[in-house]
């Protein structure tokens, strides 16, 4: 069962975490999924329960953050928060892969006869959040369902962020306290049986970490990323421009930061070597960036200093001779402690990039990274998609403090096209991060088709105008934005968002140097 299950998970998610069949219950540890052996399963269809457990655990690796903040949460609230997170990620998975519902729903067998104690209500709530056809009469179960979903078909999760999950868990836990129900944590964790025990959720818990399964690639020892600490992984709210009312809606979109696919999965397969063609393109880009940086330095003048900027001094002298206005800023601008350029490469991994577009964007990001690193430019790489305004995902592939390496190449290879493109929120988030970096100039370069869309917006112009507003707001604050368009059409939407000079079409990697020159000139 080991090999078929591994291949099946790879078909579902494009990645195969290490599997081990060595436990009494399912759990996730060190990036590996531990499952009960078939001999330990009493279910008449043990293989179905084993497959359901593997799919559920893999769904956490795909959709869940790496950790939740359990500070101040009581035992009941923790169990409920885990139950709500289970329902959230399964709903997201079923929306993308509807066949998974036929795997999970038959394993939810709770009925009103399961009891009105905490364990009985919890398992009834779990079924209510998984099966739209199940109508439980208990008011507490119905309240939980109304808190979690916006529709009766359980397709639109209402809880998108960890903060919202926490609020809902506390509200339901408060009701349990008011009902004076006895709490048995072990009984609550055991239902339904195919789900994991959530030990991965809580960093503060003292749990025995199981070793990776035999033959699995060990996790590399990585230094903590100073630019993406636990505090920086909190969800960030951004406004959104509503063209119908002509105003910004404050705190309207939630950008959820996380690291790009877990290295325990992405690094199972060694990163492919960089081809000679890519090396040559990177060298051309390095020379191009050197010329562009010289251009920036010539215009980086000051009205005081110790060293003359020769071009500025000549222009000032010519102006005096010709009796025309000329700038007296003839000294080189002091740059001590200031980075010349800060830049973010933003990879669109929405469903519209499926096929060659995402692959071309990732290849371009890798080549650009090599050139930017060679020129000593501080830059980061992030991939993004969205699932409504409450869940705009920003996945950091490389933070500004890291160097391009095999791990970055593996993360790029692990990216999969899914979700939507809420472009305005992503651009505002990039602008916020860039403005926090001292720099002479700041850039956000999008690798995309430049076409915004999302599942909760039906007006075809709304998101385009919001993204256009985000670009103009960023420009007023000193952040320039552009788009390298990896699409065969004319990409009129990208031109509308970024301007005619801000959207450049790229047919192949060989076009990158010329496209980048046009974009950054």
C-alpha cells in the first residue's frame, strides 16, 4: 500500500510527503505523515480509512499554516479550533478535487444518537461541517455550521484566517462552558478516526517528535529566516478600491503569509541543474543590470557631499554657460547603510497560469534571481494566489536575506497553479514590504498574465480598477511596479493596470533581457 498511496498523493497535490505505517492513529511530524497499518484498522474497509487519513493529512500540508498560536486558548477551544481547521481545509480540497468528498463523507457516521456530551456534539459538528446533506437538530451544531460556512452546500468557508478560526472556537467553547458539559480531551481527539491528532498545530505542546520514516529524505537544517519570523507570518489586512463608491474599503482583504511548499516535500527530489542556456541568459541580465545601475547612480545626486558626480557637474557648467536652469546637485549622494535597490519578484500561481505560463514564470524567476544576486541587489521572491478576499495567499519562495540556492529552485519546481488572482491586495502587500526597506529605488515585478480575478467578484472591471489604483498609490510613495507578461495574447488588461510601459510581453526566456530593459528603463 505504501507505493500506490504515495503515487496517489502525488497525483492529487503534485507532491508526495514521506509516509510511515507505524502508529495507532494518524499524525504529522517532521513533514512526514504517520498512519496506522491496515492490520490495526478495525474498519471493514480499512484501505479506505487509510487513504482518507493520508489525503486529510496531506490537505493540511497544502492548505494549513505551519503553526497556530495557542496562547490563551483553553483545552476545549483548542480541540474546537482543530476541528474547524479540519473542516476548512477539507472544504477547500473538495472544491478543487470534488471526488475527495466521496472518500471522507462515508466515514462520518455521527447521528443525534451519538449523545449530547462534548465528544458526541463534537463528532456531530464534524459531520455537519463535512456533509451538506446531514441536518443535525442540535442548536449548538447548527450554530457551528453557520459560523463556518456561508452557504448550505459547504462550498464557501466563512473562516479564512487563523484569527477568525480562533474567534469561532472561543464562541463555541463558551457555549460548551455554559452547558456545563464534561470535557474529555482524548475522546474528543479520537473522532472521526481518519483525522490526525493535530500535534503539528501547537508549537507550545511538548510532544514526542517521531523520526522520519525509513528511506525518507531527512529535513535539512535551515537557519531561521530573519525576514519571515513567526511574528511576520501574521495575517495582514489591506484596503481595496471600490470603483462603484469611488473609495477605499478599509481592511477589506487579508493577505496570509507563509513559506512556499514545505521543504520536506519540495526537496525530496533534487533540484534540476541550471542549464547552459539559462546561465547565458543570466549573464546577459547581469550585464544589463550593471548598466541600469550605473544609470541610477548618475541620477543619484545630492547638493552636498565630498565627491563630485562628473556628469552632473558637466551639466551644471553647461547650464551656466548657456544661461539656462541647471541643477546644482553635483555631488554623489551618500549611500552609507542604504541599499541601492530593493525588489520583489511576484509569481502568479493562479489557475489561469496552468500549463506553460507558470513554468515559464518560474524559469524566469530563477534566471532573474541569479542575475540580481550577482549584482548584489536585495530582492525577494514570492508566489501568490487567492480564494476570495479573506484568503489572499503570499508564499515566500526566497526572502531578501537568503541567497538563491537548490532549496529555492525546489520550491519553484513545487509551485502548482490553483486559485484566483486578487492582484490589488498582493501589490499593496509588496509595496508595504518594500517601503519597510531603506533603498534608493524600490521595484515590484510581477510575472503573470496580469489579469485579476477572484471567486467572490463578478464585476469584470472591479479588480482591474483596484489593481490599477494599487499601482498608482505605490508610485506616489516611491514604489515602481511592472509586469512581465507570459501570455501569447496582447494582454490588454495588464497594460490597463500597469500602463503601456509597465507591461512587457515575454514569449521565451531569450526575450528576458530586452523585456527587462524596457521595463526598468
